[in-house]
C-alpha cells in the first residue's frame, strides 16, 4: 500500500469540499451562485447513486 491513508481519504475529502462549496454558494447569492450550488451538490449525489447501483444485488460482477 504505497498511498497510505491519504489514498483512502482522497475521494471522501473531495466530496466534502464539493459539498462545502455548494452549501456556501447556496448562502452567498442568486444567479450564478445557484448554478454553482446545483452543480457542486449534484456531484456527491451522483457518486452515491453510482456506488449504490454497482452494489445492487443480482447484478453480474464485472
């Protein structure tokens, strides 16, 4: 394991940063801030959906 713990936390940390940016954008204003909020908050949801889809029972292994 060459990456150590930093490799384990890279994706969760990136999702946390995206969530924080999205929530901050939601507070800051309207217009472009709304678009930034929707874009950054949809990424963690999409990642979770893909992860759940891949773990679905009855799905053939890749």
